[in-house]
């Protein structure tokens, strides 16, 4: 029985709707499954990201004749030492001046609230605003660690998760190339294409985080120097907050900028606060963008709208950790999709080259024996 064009259209639309519904349902199941095992998933994700950055160091040690397991152990020990030192310096810098920080923030908020009140704008009390700001600071200042704590539920679980992450990190560093090759062979693609997909994803993550780290260090140093020249007494604390929150795109810049301006407003005055605000805006939106673009090149070019939307979606799905990983994940996906598109184009090109020979064979079968060279 023949069907009308309208019936075919409705049938295709219905099939597409059920397909999208199935994809959404599968995504929901995956999210729920990952949430149920967050105690393992979160440390594993953190370990993979750190391993992407540290593997080149292990490769260099292995090239110099050091056994890979020993090189992985040395790199892991160095990473833990550097992380512990940076954490201690950051905590010490903020903790030693915590009373001054809160006092300056309270003074800055009081001045801002007074100005808004003069304009007839009703705002919350400075104490309430400060309390909410400190709660947000406690979340953002820890960066990915806060997401781990939230996912695991307690300090004890966080410590266990940290131990799991370090153990997984050692295994990844010690056996990285064999593991990535195994993943590439399990993608239902030709071996060279699967290996290329994994290499593209790893290279994208590495480029992004190395560029982000270097540009964030430059930004933090410039803002710290500007705060010191303006006479703001908490220049080191401002630099630390700027560096730590830089790993959360957009949201971290907003928080660190507001923190710097409010401290300058309370400690130095409105003129210094405005000057520091201009410095923050120029450095974070121009200097950091130029440095990252220079370091990443054409491989990771993403439109700012894509970056912003990815950050918001990542934060909604997985908190601070999701916001931190969303942009590099999109960059890696972009390169992987481009490689798969090239592979499909190569297959189509090969099919086009074979088509004339196939037509010749068919013509020969219809009119007599065909002579094949």
C-alpha cells in the first residue's frame, strides 16, 4: 500500500521525536549513574586532567633512561609537593590577613550600600551582603576541591577521594600510552583514526590548561602589582584569589574582580577602586585573551558565546568542577568532530574513485567480457 508524502513526513518526524526522547532518557540515566558513583568519578576525572598535564614530564624522564614507574612516582611526589606549598601559601596569605580582609570588605560594602541608598535603591545590609560573599568565597576559593567535597559529602570522604585520585594518577602516569592506545582501539573506528581521536582530545586539554595557567599567572601578577602601586594593603591576597579563581571561566573572573574592587574600596577609597577595576577589566578581558589565543593557536578557537554557554551548562550539571572542565571539553569535542568529519570525507573520496571502475565492470557484464587492466 502506497503512503502519501504527508504520511512519510509524519512518520519521519515521529521517529526523530522518539530518537531524541531516547537520547534525553539515556543522558538522564548516565547522569544519575555518575551521581551514584561520584565518589569514584570525580577523583578519576581530576586524575585524568592532571595526568594529561604531567605525562610529558614522565616521558622525558623515561627518555633519559629512568624506569617509567619510578619517573611517575617522582613526578607525582613533585606535584603533591608543589600543590601543598601553593595551598599553604594561599591559605597563609588569606588567613593571616582575614580580619583585615573582612574589615575592608565590610567598609567597601557599607560605602556602596550608602551610595545606592542615596539613589533610592534599597539593598541588603552590608553584613548580610558580606556573609553571602564569604559563603561564595569559600566555595570558589577551593575551586575543584569544593566540588569534590560537595560530591563526597564530608571531610573524611574528601580525604579518601584525594587518596583515590592520587592512586589513579600514579597508574595513569605509569601506563599512560598503553591506556590511551586501548581507548583508541575501543572506539569502533579504524586504529589510526581512534588513536588520532584520543590524541586530539589529550592535546586540546593540554593546550587549554597550560595556556590558562600561564595567562592566569601573568594576570595575577599584573593585578597584584597594580594593587600594590595603588596602596591597597591586601595586594598578595588579591593576587592569590585572582589566580585560584581563574580556573573557573567567567564566574571566577567576576568573583575575583569584585573581591579586588571591594577590598580597594574599603582600604584605599573610591578612586583607587575605580582604577583597579579598570586594570582588572583590561587585564582579564584583553591581556589574558591575547595570551591564551597566542598559546593555543588555531587549534582551540572557540567563540565567546560557546565558551559562556558551556561554562553555565557545566556549572549547572556539575558545579564548580563542571564549570572548570566545560570549555576544554568543548574544545576537545570540536577537534574530535573535525577529525571524524575528515575521515568520513576520505571514505567518500575513496568511494568516488572506485565508482568509475564499478561502472566499467557493470557495462562489461551487460555487453560482453570486459578487459580489466
